[in-house]
C-alpha cells in the first residue's frame, strides 16, 4: 500500500473527511487529495512533503515514521536545508537598475526654462500703454443723513395720547379711593393696600376722591396731583381739555359727594 493510500485509509478509519483534515492541519483540500494519490508535486519540495505527511498522519491517528521512511526510500534521504533555501524563491527575481537620465535632455530642459524666464521678464518689464480713448467714470457722491432718534421726551408724550388721561395711584399707607364719572356713576370704590398701585385710563371727565392723601401719591399723565393735605381730597380730571386739566380740591365735589361712600 502506498503512502497516499495509507493516509487515506487512516483518515477514513478515523471518520474524518478531507475538509475536516484540512481545517485541522491548515493544508489545502486539493493538496490533501493529491497526497492521498501519492502525488507530492504540489507540496513545494521534499521538506514540505515530509511535514504534510506528519501532519495528516497525526490527525488521522497513524504513526508517521514508517511513512517518512518509505518517502525517503522513494525520493532520497533529506539533506541539509538552510533557512535561506527555504525562503528563497525558486525563480530568481530580476531587478532592473534605473537608467541614467541623458545629459542631452537635461541641457535641453535647462535651455527651454531659461528662454521662458527671459520672455517673462521682457513682458513684465515692458510698460503698459494707456488706451487712446480712456473714459473716466465719475460716480456721484452720496451723502447719508443719519436718522434722528426720538428723544426721551417725545417717547414720554407718545405714552399719553391726547383725549385720554392715565391716572395712577400708589399707596404708601392703606388708602380708600372712589372714582365717579361726570354723571355720578361709580367706576371704582375700594381700599388700596400700602405698597400697591392701580392705574386707570379714562377718556371722560372723572372725579377721584382719596380718603387720606398723605398716604397716597396720585399722578395724571405722569404729573403729581396730590397737592392738598385736607382729608378727604378730590381730584377732577378732564381729558377732553387741551392741555389736560386736573383740579384738586379739599371740599367734596357735588357728583362725587352724591355717589361716593364716606371713608
């Protein structure tokens, strides 16, 4: 029985396929099939053929020693192999040496570069001629006038539109306030606590009655109108007048006296 037949029989007795042997030995399946047919030409030499026989026999569970002796009898005993012989390619690789660049071509390249540089300098140094009919474009100057921002006074005026009174009361003490219109209708009646403020916007004449003017600050369109210390005090505001009229009195107004409760 040949070496290949012995290895194939051992593999079959071990219940292994060629693929399984290839996975365990890292040998290609085609090479294993060739070895099982006693064809060692694809192994790459006697050194590798002996190694493949040992690997396949070890996986198949058979003794590789008699198979190696049989291989040596058929192909000759192993000789001394150096590491250089193992890794040296069978076909020497020819390395082409670079050819020297011809001196004639170098001289031609230098001459062309020098001629190009001379032409560039000649064109760059030559003064440019002005055109015969040169048109000068004159653009008119544009003066930008900065926009005038409204002053703070103008802004304050816009906050109080004509024909309307902005009444604001700020209480420094608890203060009773009653507001009635010109017909005697009560628009507001209540106590404003200290530290609180209230604002009314009226387009008709109203009477603002304050129980304790010392504990309140009343402004009409931003102007202070509590100038009397008499208690109670009444401020009559007429938005229709130009300029706006606010009259402060210490005596009760007739309309206010008729409709407002005593504080």
